[in-house]
């Protein structure tokens, strides 16, 4: 029988793509690549903010080593990649990762006068699809996306709006807000279209949420590790819901700054819906914690660090706040020798060596917890966690002279695992988001210096009694100040 003729080339695949009105405003697509010189660390070291912390030489040495590694991983766009700006490499597998890069830029902002790290995200915006989708992982040599658009692991977590807003708080760059706002709106709407259940809640999976191997879904098959990595488990994921609330609230703030309030009416409704959802259906009164929710309504009972996005989302009712934060002060849960493990100590799969996201201590999630605590006025707890993290990383740096991808929660050493075949599950010279600890967590969490250029102010929560502070601290587009607290 003669084959039926088709109206596309043999082997071609359909790629349905609903056009998004905000994605149509994207001005990053098709820009010519940047060809600016890349700064050399030895030449710019003296231009960096200069931290002063009496008696903590290891922490100061780790600070400069973090910048040295970071500046060694800045690259120009290769021809044909579609990248448009010089960018900082995530130091992981030859790829740009959406959430790694977003966290890196939250310390990169302190060297904006030397290299504009924020432009790294422009390469993701330049790759945005017409329906708003942005891949979470791009191959640096080719610019190709690592995943198919509709693969459950293809994108996330959605923290670019938070990253961009933190940058705005430091520099007040309204023009950048005007350019990125449509891209972030389109991406938020894509997630709402393709990552929600019927009730409007969000799903994710191990790779898409960024915390690969956490035991969050029920085991059904013969390969539980792969299930955790790649399957949503028909569950509503607490971190995915909270990140969309954060994204929505940031987009509303951006809209007010740039005069586009009418564009966020639907997002305002969604934020209200999701906030009610997580508080009514994902909170457990008995344990005072937020959990993932299975499709039959049961909560999974896994205390993941991902639940603490609730603090940044500002959704925790006042009467619940103390009980929720208390888990961070409980030695049988999250207050371990190195704070904060990514999985609670009382979980049967907790690994004292970390085993990646089954207890490993990560600068990225620590930064999230610290900023969330500060947002909720819990500056003492934020300081305690920040100090613990910075000093433990500095102790490891003293002996190993490097920074690692993650750290063990029970020992003062790099992250590893109890399984011999995966002895060292923590990359070396990782800056990477580990630069957050000796830079941003030291500046903002330990020193307590929090900028707000929009209100022309710096809030300084002084915690240390020894002499400390920062010289050449960048504030606004061209301003520098010196902040020193004597003993």
C-alpha cells in the first residue's frame, strides 16, 4: 500500500509552540555577541571590595580564592552558539545552568564595577522560545539545549526573578528591569501552562528542582535513584510552588517600578491561590512543617531544605513562624555540626557525609535560608547559621586550600557519601555557587550589611564584637563606601 503523503520532511518532528505575547517583546534574541576583554584576577584584585575581619585570616583568604577561581571561569561567547554576552561558567560539566548561574550572580554583584556578571543571564534570555520556555541547561561549546522542552527535567527552578531583584536592590538599574520583565513574565507563564496540576499547584522532579537525589516521592520501580531524579511522583512539590510565589511577587514589584501593573493581574491572583494552597494543604500542624503533597492528599513527611523557600515567599503566618523556624535550631533535625543540611537528620536516608542532597551542606540553599530568615526579622538565627557556614568552610579551606561543591554536615570536610563507589561527591575548586559563602554570606549574613539602593539606604545589623567591615563596598551604579566597625 502506498504511504500517505505528508506535508513535512521525512524524519521531521512536530514541535507545537503556543506563542506568548511577552516572549514576543524579548529584545535579547538575535543580538550580536559581545567582544569585550575579560578581566584578569591578578590585575583587578585590588579593585574588589576589601573585607576586614580581625582574627579570621582563613575566611579572608577563602574570599580572595573564591574570586580568583571565579575570574578564571569567565568566557566570551563562541561563534555560532547564540550566546550574546561574556559570562561566568558554573564550573560544572561544560554547561551553563539556570539556577547555578542565578546563585553565582548573587555574589558576582559585588564585582559589577569590574565585570557585569548579571549579563550571564542574558544568554538564557537570548535562548527563550516563542512560548516563553527557557532551558535550564545550555551547552557552552554549541549553545544547544540539553533537554527537550517537554521533558519533565527540562527547566527550573524559577529563581531568576529573585536574582534580578537582588541585583536591582544593589544597583537600582531600572533599564535592566524594563528589558528583562517580558522574558521573566513569559517564562513564568510557560511554567504555569506546563508544570501545574488541575488545582493550580506545581510539580517538579529531582533534576528540575535542582536537588537531584532527595527521597521525596514514593518508590514504585526497581531504580529508586532514577525515579527521584526524573519523575514527579504525581505530587505537588513544595519548593516549586513557593518559587512561583516568589517569582510572582517579584514580578509585581518590577511592574510597579516600571509602570506595568496591568500586566500582572493574573499573577496576583495566582500568588493568592498558591499562598492559600501551601498553607491549607501542604502544612502539617503536628510537626509545624511544609511538605510535598501526594495526589491522594497525603503529605510525604520529608523535611527537605526546599520547604524554607516559604520564608522568602513570605507566606508563613505569624503564629506558625516560630515553630517552623525552630527546626533550624533542633539538633535532631537541621542544627548539625555544619549547618544547614539539605535533608533533616531524622530522615532514614540522611547521610552524615552528605551524599549530595541527602544531607549535604550547600552554599546556595544556605544563602536562601539566611535571606529568608532576614526577611522575616530573624537576624540572630540568620547570623548563627551564616557564621557557622563561613567558619566551617574556612576551616576546610585552611587544610585543603580550595572550595568544594558541597560539604559534609557531620564532619568538617568536603561532601561525600557513605557509599564507597561515590566517596567524593563534591567537586573541587567549585566556584560555582560555593562563592556565596566566603562572599555574600560573609557580607550579608555575618557582617549583616544589606543594601537597598531603591530607598537609598544600607541596613547594617552588627553582630560581631571584633573589628570588621568592608572597604570599597559598591553601592548603586557608581558609588563606593567604606563600612568599618571597630572592636
